[in-house]
C-alpha cells in the first residue's frame, strides 16, 4: 500500500491504459447498513460512482489493498459549523465526506455556495437561516466575519439585543418569510432555526416558519428554545413546542444535539421523539459524544437565567485556547462585547453521554467548529469508545448512525442524498477505509484540532482525498448539496 499516491497519480493521467475502473479497493470488509452486507469484497469506482461490488477481482487504473480494513460509506455530518479548510481537513481524517451547516444555516446561501465552489475538500451545504433572516429584518448586524477562505461571510450567530429578544410584528414576520423563501430558492436544504438564540420569537412565529417549511417541502432543523428542568421553559416544554409545530403544519423536524439541550433529561426527551414518531410524525434527532458544548458568549443563549436553567456557574464556562475558567466579571465583559467569542460550556455528565449515544434514535452529528474537540474527533471517538472499548454499539449500528440515518433524513426533501450513505452499486463514491482496531480520536479540550488516526483512505466523489493515511495535496473534490427549491 506504500507509494500508492505516486502510483495512482501516474496511472490516473495515463489515459491510454484502458482499465475498467478508475479505482479499485481490494479485499476490504465492505459494510453497508442498508442492505446489511458485511463481507470481504472488491469495490470498483468509476466516474465518481460505485460501479461494482464483487467477489471476483476487478481491474482498475489504481488498486488499493484494503485487507483487514473496513470499507464503509463516508460519514455524513448534518451539523458542522466550521466550513473552513482547517476544519474540513480534520473532518476528513475523522472519516467525514459530507459536512452540512444545518442547525443555524448561513446568512447568505448563494454567497456561501459561491465561496465554497471548487475549494472544498468534502461535500457541503446549508439550510436557510431563520436567525439571520430575523437579524436582517430587525436591521441588526451579525457578528463579524469568518476568517480565512470564508472571510467576508458573517458569523452565524448575532449578539443578543432587540433583534434576538423582541417579538417580531406581523409585517416583520412577512419579511422574514420572504427572505427565507429567497434563501430556499438559492439552494437551502431546509430552514435552520436556533430558537434559543432568538428568544423573542413567539410560539406563533415558530409555527409560521414551520408552515413555510411545509409549503416548501423542506424540513426544519432546530436548536430548541431552552434547556434544563425549570418550568416554565424546560427542555421538555421545548421539545413539545417543536413537535407541536411539526404536527400542526406537517413539516418534517430534526432536533439538533438533543444531548446538550436536554442534558440529564436526554432519555426522557428521546421518549417524546419516540412517541411523536409512533404517531406518524417525521421527527429525527442527533447527539455528539462530549460532556461540553460550545457557543458564542455574547449570544442570547446567555441571557439572564442561564445559570439557573443549566444548574452550572461561571466557572463551568471555559475559553478554548487559553483554558481560562470565567468569573462573573469576566463573563459580563465578554457577554456585553459586540465581538463574538466562543466559550465551552461544561454542563453534561459522562454517564448521560454514554447512555445516549447507543440509543437507536440517535444519529451522530458533531456540531463542529474550531475550539472544541468534537470538530476533529466525533466519529472516531464513537468508533473507539462505544464500538471497540465499551462495546455498547456494534460496528454496523455505529456506521448506520453516521451514514444511512443522516442520508435518509436528507433524502426526504433532497433526492440526491439517496445516493449517499450507502456502500452499494450506483451510490456516490464517498467512501471511508479505516482500521477498526486503531481508529481513535486524538483531539482534546487542550488540543482540539488534533486529527484522528485510523482512516487509511478517504474517497470523495471518486477522488482520493486521503491516501495511505495522508492528505492528497491540491485536490478539492467537495461538491454542493443543494436543496429542492433551487431556482435554476
Ligand atoms: Zn446548538
């Protein structure tokens, strides 16, 4: 397997040599969570698709020997904020071939898609952002822009203020709808609603946005209105709110990071999701395998009452990078600032995380961004800790949570996703090849951008992005995943 980079590159350009496949993965343990296939097979890739899965040998212009390794669909992350190249690089080493910004969405879908075109390592896409549409209508600035290749795009969360905390008038709600319609026309994959970041949005405004999603035949992806047990405004009430809105309107619903909103009551919250599904509602959810969350400290999530709701204090807030634990004074300084600053929020227990990840309704999604180890380590961590060490998940169940489940959530409104999340003939050639004995996360709260180990090969749309454990330079095979409303 050594020296394959040179070998593959040389042969890829030698078009005179006629071979049946562009690339062959030979002798790996092929796992497909939809068909249940779990057997040693050869996989032939041609023109970006999986063209053959065979017991017999296949001839390719490039052959990679995968004996002893797992060959699985590339992981699909429905919840990835960090869309810069540094984040994409660590996602790739974590086995991710598609990473979408669905929770909040970006402020300008068209601008985002243009920024990313031709310079993305992995597949990308976004929802239309209710938070951003609301800020725009209220005339409030979003936080200052992304750095690096996404410079010029604003951050996705606004500072708390009138635009986040005040109810919208009927006229304003009309303009929010108009903006979201435009964003869906530009290719938004659904409506992203960070309700907790705009607490001024009334129940009726939320229902109105669900109506819009239903009209446009796209799902709502939502960060719930509140966390904790205190009533009124508990996590349970927050789950009820969005399940109610889904039932009233018929819009499909995906609740993001149920672990970091429901905290100690995650299993109870999941029972509400289960009940809704049992009555025919299209409701899904996700979790990440860490005890801390991370968000912007000047956002409305930290409006008065957060300590009581979360049952934590200032010292449970930690600045990534420096490791500084906040005091009341420091918190107030940062919360008031117009400049966005990420903060880690230590509010969950390892027991609850361990109880949540294996549950059948949970798909894996990272909520990744630079500063938190989940950006780099979510998928490897699940495979290392829950499959290999604790043995609370089978390998096939874990792969299902990382591939088929998110693909099925996407494909109900975006038919192109039917070709993702599967290791089948005809599926997109988004493939991860990893060693089940060694795959591990290396990122920590001190070193959040340490890449995972154990991914030998990563293929994105038929192109090798990681070969023999190394990133292939100067290839950008990531493509846009576009919502059904795109006006062409
Ligand atoms: Zn969130």
